[in-house]
C-alpha cells in the first residue's frame, strides 16, 4: 500500500503535531528515609509491573493457525441502493495440526443467512453463533488435519456499518466501497475494495490474517455495461437471462486474504504485454490516451525487477486500475493494483506525469508482500521497506542516480520529521492496531535501511540474497529473521548487529564530526555519536569518506563502533577537500563544520549530484549574497543535475535585489526556459524571467502558454496574467477557462480574484464540483478567497459548499483545506458555529488537532 498526502499538508501538519516526548518523571528514590525508600521501591515496582502488563496486552504476534484455508469461492451481486453485497461463499479448509470442533471465520457486519457443510449426503446445516465480527461454526464432530472440509455460507455484507476508523495509510475501513451508487453525484459509478490490513472480511467470510493464503475464484454478477476486475484471470463471461452478466475470475496460486480485490465500473482498458505476461491499464474512458503514457514504463519495470531479483514476475497477469475516491495512494492487490484518481491524466497532463515511483512501488509488492508475505503486521517493513526502496531502484535505473538520491533524501526527511515526535522499533510486536504500522518508520526508514545494507554488502550480494529469500519463501509467510538469515546464508557474514540496531531498535545515529587538517597529507576525522543512548543503540556504522585532488576522486571505507572515534585518512599530498558520506547514504543526523570554501568546492566538483545540491543549499542558506555567492549560483545554472539548476534559480529569484545578472547570464536563463529537458526547470526559469523583466518577456510568456507541458504553460500564463501592462488578459482568461489542468486553473482563479472579476461565481462552483484529489486541494483556497473578496455577493452557497467538503469529504486533507477556507467568512453570521460543529464531528485525530490549532489561533486573535 502507498499512502498519499500532498506535501504542503504534510509540512503544515507536522509543524503542529510535534508533542513534547513523554519522558517519565524522575523517581523519588532520592528520599533519604530508609522506610520511605523501601515503600517507594514497592510502588515503583508495582508501577513497573503495571506498565509491563499493559505492554503485554498490546502484544501482536502472528495469528495461531487452527485451520489452513485452501480455496475460497465467491459468488457476488451488489445492491447499489442499500450498498450491500449479496454473497454466497464456499470455503475449502482443513485443520492445521490439532483436531478442531469449531471454526471461527472473520465476517464483519454481515447478515448471515445460512451456513452448511458439504458432505457426501449433501449439505448439512451447521449451528453458528455470531457477534457481528466473527462467526463461530460448530461441527457435529471433531475433524483432524487429514480431513478437508467445504463450508458454504449465504450472507449479506453491509460494509458501511461501523465504518469511519481510518489510519495514517488509509482513510476508512469499509473494505468495499460504493462510489456514487445513487448516481446523484458528478462522478462515475464504481465499486472497489481495499483489504489491507484486515478489511476484506467486510465483504467475504475468511480467516483475515496475513499468514493465511489460499487460491480463489470469484463470480461477479453486474450490469452488462460494467467492466469487472479481480485477482487472476477472467476465465469466462456469461450473459444471463435478466440481461446481467456474470464474470468468473480465477487465481490458482495462493495469496493472503488481504490481497483479494474487486473493481466494477465503466472503464477503458489499454492492453500491453511483457514477456508473455498480459498487462492492462484500466481507467475512465476519457483518460485512455493518458493511461498509455502514465503506465508506459510498466513492461520495462517488470523486466527490470525480474532481472535484478532473478525471479520472474510471479503471477499470470497484471492489471493497474485507477478509481475514484480511493482511500489510500495505491494498493498492491495480487495481479490488480488499484490507484488513486490522481493518476487519471489526460494525454497532455501525462507528459509531466511523475507517478513512476508509485507504479514501481505497487509492482515490487507483487514479489515483496504478495509472493512472500509478512506473517503479522508487526513485520510490515518486510512489505513496505522493499516497496519503498523499489522507488529508488527504478529511478536509479531509469532517470539516473542523482534523481534517485534526491528521492532518497526527501524520504529521509520524512522519517526525521516523524522521528521528532515518535521513535519506535521498526519491527513492533507491541502496537494497538495493525494500521498503526503504516508510518514513515515502516516505509521511509525501512527503505533507507535497505539502501545502507545494499551499500554495505555490494549489489551482487544484495540481489543474490534477495533471490534466495524470495525463492526459499515463495508462497509462504516470513518474519524479519528470515530476511537476516537469507542475507547471512548467501554472504557468509554475520548481520545480527545490523538487523538488531536497525530493525529491532528505535532511533538513528546523531553524529558530530570534525576534520583536523593540521597534517594536510594525513587528515584526521573525529566522529562522536550523540544520540540518546537510553533509547537508541550505540551504532556500528560502516561509512565512507571521499577526498578530491583536483578532478581525481578517492574514497575509503571505515567502521564507526565507539562513542567517540578517530580515523586517519592517509589521504596523501595534494588533497583539495574531503567529505564524509558524500552520497548521503547513511540514515543519520549530522553536525559538521565544513566552511564556505569547502561548500564552494563541493558545489563545483562533487561526483554526486545530491552532494552538489546539499552544498549549494547549505551555502545559499548560510552566507551573504556577495559576488562570491553570485558566481557559485550562476555557475550552478549549468549543473547537469536538474535539481541543482532549479535550486540555483530559486535562490537567484529570492535575492534578485542584490544580484547583478549580465546579458549572458540572462540569456542562459532564457535558454533554460525554452530548452531545458526538464519541464519543471523550464517553469522555474519562466518565473525567474518574470521577476527579471516582466515586460520584456511578455511576448515569450504569451507564446509559451501554448506549450505542450502544463508546467510550462501554467507558469507562462501566471506570468502573463500577473502583469497589468499586458493587453488582452481577459481574452486569455476566457480562452483557458474550460481547461481542466490545475496548472492553468490556478493562474486563472488568481486573476479573477485579484481583479475582483464579477460574475465568475458559476465558474468557481463548477470547478469546485468537478476537481478531485490534489487539484481540488489547491483550488479550495482560491475558491474561498474569491468569494471572501466579493463583498457584494451572497456568500451562502460558497459557505455551504465548503461546509459540505469540510464535514463530509472522504479525504482528510480536503476536509482540512475546506475547514481553513471557511475562516475567510468567519465573521459572518453562523459560520463560527458551523466551524465548531465540523470540529466536533471530525473523527480523524490528526485533522482534529490541526483544526484545534486553527480555532485556537482565531479565538486568541479575537
Ligand atoms: Zn506499499
């Protein structure tokens, strides 16, 4: 699974969510009176025991396997009016080891009509009891592990009952979702499912646990206009007498229950293939051409991962489906990954698609998660660390190491942000709910730990070990030790220390470093570990130091394994500069004083793009914008790494008052705007040219509003509309009014708001109701601003729309954006009451906290 939250929301949220850590207050043992000391010790001991009892109560091991589920057959119809699933299930299973007289199946919020046992003499009705979560089925006599039983059940599943409990990773727990079931909303009618963690038992009876696995076949009866997707292969389709159609999907390789999925809706399918594996990209019809671009690298990805791992794609086929209102970023159901609607792009939007990482993530899960599956949610990094790291592997292969390293650095920052308020073991047997595992520890930290492991062992050893792990545990459940044992078996190395400190402990290294240059041919590096040793390990940390003699690069490897340690580099004569962990491979906070001269050399000559980026960032944040700085920034416009060019332009733009640009330098920026291979760099160059001379470049902007890239066209449109001297702005606005790219809509909304353009309220309402996902998130602010600024307008409808979104939208970041926008009307009658009502009704604790922050700051100002 991949969660998705727009970056802006994340940053804003993290800044208010940091709580002081709960450090236990010092005990009272310092009291001098002997009896007091002993009483106090008793109390302390009781407290300690209670604490340990509480901890034990949250222990989440793997579920005991009383039965082995062998096969699940489902026959499903859907009641759109009531949003129910009308189901018949047949489960083939056998006792796992011990004799069993009772079978417990997960079946959440069902009406169970009939349960029977298939026998030679026909079906025998079984006695059951049911608490709305688990149905207990009583057999007439005990069965042994030699017996194979077939249990039948007819039921009605009501997924909307008891919904609303989400997590960081998914926004709800219905398991199965009806989208626009009554056809009253401006979106297609769809059904889709989200099983992870244990939500598939909301729509079929099963042993809903990741250490279970079974083959399956699913019959779906739907209106003939709908396409269906499920796991495995569509073996036949039958048109029934009533006009409905029954599709039969078969997966004859076993997988865990949480990976089962169903999608129903009106879709177009783009067919593709790789090495005899059929691939489909399934999207709403209007995005068919876009899907060909968005998913175009899938065949190359399948081949790349298969070759690296030495394990063929494990399943018969692979579908990728984009649905509406998805509760997460994406989900890796076996052979049928489901994606959020942000991947619905038209052909032109798809030019700048940046979704390869999410496509790689779900694809890699088909090996790590689906072929080899965690035995319990406590081991979630065995799924998510790999999927997260696959994003790096793909980017490195396709776009080069620099871009992959940038992605790696952003992930590191995500983890560090989370670590500011929460540091837990990666493998956590003690947690409240499986959903709690879906955090930046399991993903970002996990991916970074795998990166360090790969860099420590080397590529050949890394991939050989993964091959051994996947082939040894194919179609089986694993825990973290299986991964360590695979690496140890293949490499012959002990890796207990590595797994202990990274997977089974909390925290990360905090390093203080100092270079002593007093003997320039033999520089001495002193490293101190400064993390809190009461909660984090003292690390054994293999690391690299590199130094440059002119163009010549040298590198040496060392191992830190003390609190404070000195390393003699033996670098020899002619060393210009030296740097610790140049490629930023280590997951560590670092404090170093390098100095201005060092950073300048690093920007100019570091081998790794990420090292040049980091140095430019440090330099431009810490030193004056004098001639020296300007020379560095101007030179960085030529850097081969696009992020460095982009950063240089951002810094020049922010400090334009103190920067003198020559004609040649301005010409260089113009070239970047026209010709840079990265559209995001071109748009940054357009913004900069707009600041340099908005009138001179107006004709350029007017030409570039027609660029095929929305990044470029959007930046050009914004630049042109912003300048009051430009003619025909209103006509330009009218020309792009019906465009549906957020990159063009934002400058238009901004223009209409700034110019208080009357009579545009219908346009704002229309956009608000048709946009979704991230685009809607960005648009809401402009929507609120427009109406708040138009004092003469009736604000009623705008407030009502924002209220509806803030209270009822499925996505927490949309609810929050709408909540914020309502503050533009807060002094109007009844709005404060509405805002309070929304706050009281909000069920997501994270959103509630952020709302509280807003409300409080308003009330304080008041
Ligand atoms: Zn994932």
